[in-house]
């Protein structure tokens, strides 16, 4: 077990307390009613997941959170559990590990809904930079690490401006723009745009069917993507 101190990066805290308290208050005012409203829907999705394939209902994975604190993110499981491949591989929409119902969950981002639990626990916010994998921490420059100066979000500025069609560099740049310009009104604007993005379901994968935006570009160089990759879940 790692203690809390070991699970944090040595980052300078630059975010003021009162705006964060306001952000947290809005998160709770929206999240608590949504969890109550979606409870029957969560139950239905869980039953379908269990009926389709063996394994847990939820997929959990370590992610880098606020100021680099590592936490366990929740998702509805959309992939088979009997195949394990490197987490650093990109994911293709036709990956054989993705279940039939998992494709639906991913297309409309329903697999992300359990992160309302992470928001309730204070590990995430409704809006913020998406939490990325700790395995890629060494790929962050000092400037890149500023993307962790706000709580990670279920959705974010990057998600409504290209999402998986962005490169790693574009993702980081959009996240840093959000960090530098963040206010409550931008959060509400992102929430509004998220509805449109989810309904259009066009940016879950890039045009060639791959998800790469959550993987540093140098990690993908030299890899043969002519074949379907196998990977663990990521965004």
C-alpha cells in the first residue's frame, strides 16, 4: 500500500481555494441528483454487462488526479477480461476484446457514467482535464504537468474540441488552455457542448478507428498499426 504522500507529485499549488470550493459545490449539486436519477439505469446496464460476458460490472484503473494524486477511476466494463495486453498500445474500434454491448457503451460514452461516483468522492469534477495513466508521467514536461492543477473531469475542454481525434500534443495544449482560462461559466459551457458531442458520437475514435490522444506520440512511433491492437481500456 502506498500512503497518500507517496501518491502525490511534488507540484506547486497554484489554484485558489474559493473558486475550487464553488466548483466542488456545483459538482455535488448536480452529481447527487444525477446518481439518484440514474440508479435504475445503472442497474439495467449492469445486468446487461453481466449477461453478455463474464467479469465485473465495473472497470477500475489507476489515473493521475488533482496535483498528481493517484486514484481509481470507475467505468462500466466494455471489454472482455480474459485477455491482457500492454496498456501503452492504442485501441482500435474493432478490437476483438470490445464486447457488442461495450461498443454501444463506448459510442455514446455511457461507460463513463460511473465516474459520477468519483465526482461524489471528490476525486474528479464534472469538468476538467481527463485523468491520464500514471505510466505516461515521464512524458510530461514541467509545463504539461500544469494540466493537473485542477481536478480531472468526466468531460472537458479537450473532449468537446476533438477528443480522440486530437494528438497527445493537441490534448495537452487544450487542457492547458482550460487551466489558464477556467471559470464556472466555461464549465457550464463545456457541459452544454458535451450533450451535443455525446449525441453525435463522432469523436470516440479517430478517422482511422484508433484512439491515440491519451498516449504520448513518441510511445506510438515504430509500432505496427496495420494489425488491430490489443489494449486495456483508456481515454
